[in-house]
C-alpha cells in the first residue's frame, strides 16, 4: 500500500501545466512538504526539543505551526482542478486547443506573457522543473524529471523507505 505522500505524487506525476511547470516537482502537489514537516516534527519530539530549546522559542506555538503545515492539502495539479484559481493561462490554452503555452503560435505576442514568465521564473527559483522545449514529449520529460526528483532534496524524501 502506498503512503499518502506517494499517492499525492502519483496524482501529479504526469501533469505539466499550461505554463510548463511540472506539478510533480512542486512540494505542495507532490506531497513532500507534508512529509518533510511530519519528519521534522518527529525528529524534534524524539530529541526532546521542548526541554532544551532556546528560551525565546515558543515551543508550543512552533509545534502548532508545524501542525498547520502538515494539514496543507496536496494540490491536485492544474490539469485536475488545482493550481491557481481562474488561471488565465489554462483558459487561454483550452480556448486555443493547445497543450501548453510553448505550443501556442501567438506566444511571442501573448497578452499573458508577463504572467507566464513570472510564474516560470518563480518556479525555477523555487527549484521546480519547467518545460522549455515546444513539442517535446511530456511523457519523456516527466520520466526524466522523476529520475532527477528521486535523487534531489527535498522531494527525494517521498521515495525514502519508512523506518
């Protein structure tokens, strides 16, 4: 049986959004944020942080905040209704019957170009993987990217064996 974290990854594994961002590399979508937070909380408890934490740390509030992060729902990915509400890129691609913005013939003069570049550059800065080649096979890209994610921090935590 797969863990809830791997189930989250499986849900977004094959999704590349209209913007070209691979949902499988997003820590909210792939489940690594929740899993890392749970692991972090485990380590803190097992090492008794509450007994030796710095005095200026409100340990109770800190643990409460970790609980909030652990409850952040995994994103379904934009192809399954997740992502940004009312995403202009998604609706534009749907109206033009293209898979993603890279395949649009009007990309160089797109009214959403600034939003697209902001999203793509922000995603790259956060360590997410972004499609850069028009017409490339999404299936091949996601296979290559999955291999990279399996060995990179923080997403590799999804594939670590449970103790």
